[in-house]
C-alpha cells in the first residue's frame, strides 16, 4: 500500500503539471493574433486549474468521492491527451494517456486497499 503511494503521488502531480501546460500550450495555438493566443492559453489553463482545485485537490472542501473522483480524473486528463493529439504530438499523447491510466488505476488500488 505504501509503495503505491510512493509511486502514484509524484506521478499524479507530474501528470497534473503536464496537463495544465499542455492545455495552455494548445490554447496558445488557437488564436490568430498574439493577444488572442495568450488570452486563450491563459483561459484554458485557468479553467483546468480551477476545476482541479475545486473537485480533485486533496484539501478541497468540494473534493469528489470515489468513484466519481476517478471518473473526473479520467475526463480531465483526457483533455490533455486531446490537446497533445491535436497539436500533432502523437507520441506524447500516447505516453501521457498510458501514464494517466496507470495513475488512475493506482489511485483505485490505493482507495480500495
């Protein structure tokens, strides 16, 4: 049980950071002019940060309970996969997907053990 936490907590944190960066990076390429590029990037980044802080952060008062938390994680991490895929970063999207599925699976094991 302890080994699962030692593996999954840093993995999950890294995936969160990659998610926020990836979606912001995708947002940047959606605009036509510089101001729009930065505005969309910041907006996409902030939306995901707020959703994560409200529903998935460990100390949130509105944190979802299992199994809804794992469903939320699968959905929100999928946005990162879609962002990388849309940017043409196919291998990154595949590796990211495999890692977030592993992380959600470990999270499930951690919760049910």
